[in-house]
């Protein structure tokens, strides 16, 4: 944190925030940097926010303190912050929506409000409470800690919110917050491995075949005994042509174990995509390609900004092929390129064309 900066302008994850930031005081001893995710009090809730600016003075007279940091380091660079502000202003979008575009998947999580009884609840004379308050305490006593959302479903939004607020103010209930469950989780695939040695599996398979029963189990054991590494469940079933009940049988007998292996998600499936090669260009395409390629920065001028080109042509005139060959030239220079698709309906065919040309480079 910059020396002497006691306040932070924070983009808050709330629809109420719209396109503005909110000033928060930075507690003593808490190091905060631009781009860092923090917890901030917002109304009666605790919400996520991203620090977009540090300052010596707040933009309002009274401020609340930042409740804590979510991550110990910034998730956005200063250039990311500038881009998010520009997107929000240019497209009139909520500021946090623009910020969220650059946050890691699964980061954006809301807090869930819970209501629980207090230490003085059992001492309260229930006859002095309203019907709504008694209903809330009855449900809290029955379920223990219960989410406000569940209370709203059961009692109605207006009654649940009014009664819980009154109970909290009277010290008869406690309001607490927890993060909602993570929506994005690592992808895991079940893998099979022999519980014993390959020799033992082979002997068991031979015994089953000799008895003339459980032949699918025997085939699965023989297949696994020939592998040097664990095999995915889907591959094993496909290779042996067996059902899930066969796998369950050998697992229940302690012959095979199942382990969940985390694998990298591949958003693009290259299966069925045949490699393609550059097409012969028309004179107009060659002219456009030549003009663009000649403007690409090379060598010591590699950081210079190239000019902007607008490629004009009706649908089917071959613009995409020009894009493909320009991108190949850019990659040949050791650089990278970004391709924006004009509408979501064109995404699958665009991905297929670029994947076929650049294969695993996409």
C-alpha cells in the first residue's frame, strides 16, 4: 500500500452499486493494494469488493472500515482496473460487472445470511412477541441455524425480513454471514486400479473363466492387469464392453479400487476436427493480407502499435481466411492474437475453423 493512503475506493458486488465506487477506511495494520479483493460492509450485509483506487481522503464524510481481505495479493493489474472503468463508462454497465470479467472463474460468490438463536432467546416471554417473531424463533429452534432465504420461502419475504430484523434488534436472534458454496469445482474423473498385483488379478480372471461365470469381470481384470497406469472408468468399460454393475462387482470384492483424479478442463474438443491448410487467395484477399502483414511490427519495433484495418466484404467473401493467415503470420513472429466473434451463434463454426488451422495452439 502506498504510504499514507488511509482510504480505498471499492467496487462492490451489489446491483445497488451500479457504476460508482464506495469509500472505505483502511484499518490500521491492514495492507491494501489496488486490484485486491476485500470484504466490505454494505448496508446490513458483508459483500465482496475490489479496490480500484487508494487515496488520502474519502469521497464522503462518514466511512465504514474494510472488514478484511479475500486474497493476500491483487487479482487485477492497474491496466485491468483502467479497462474495467472504461468498459463501465462506455457501455453503461455496472462497474463490478466490468471488473468481474477479469476475475478468476468461481471467484464471484455471494454471502448467505443466517439467523440463529441468541443466549437470551429461551428467557424471552413468547406471549410478548408478534406471530411472525414466534414463527421465526420456532423454525430457528427446530432447524438450528437457518438461512434467511429459507425463512422467506416458509413465511414470506416481507414477514421473514421484518420479524428477523426485530428479533436481532432486541437481541433475541443473531444474524451471521457465510459464503455461498463454490459453483466452479475442479473436474474429477474416476480411474480404476488393481487393488493387488497383476499376477493375482490374472489368476482370479483365470479362475472365473474356468468356472464359466462372471466372464465380464474376468475380462475387466485381465484388461487392468495389462495396464501399467490407472485407467479411466470410461476407457475401461469401453475396452471391455462391460456395464457399471461389472465394475461395482469387482470393486465390492476388493479386487479393484476407484480413485477420483483431477484433470484439466479442455473447453475445446479437438476430436473430429481435421487439420486444414491455407487456401489460395483471390487478388483482393492477397491485397488485404499484404497490407496488413506489412504493418505488423517486427524486431526492435515489436512494441509499437500497428494501424487499424477494417476489412470490408459480404458474407462468404473470404474475410475469415484473411484473418487466419494474418494470425499465422503473427504467431510466426512469436506473438499472440485475439479473435473476437461478432455473435454467439457463430462461435462453434469459428472455433472449428481456427482449431483446424492452429490445432493445439488455440
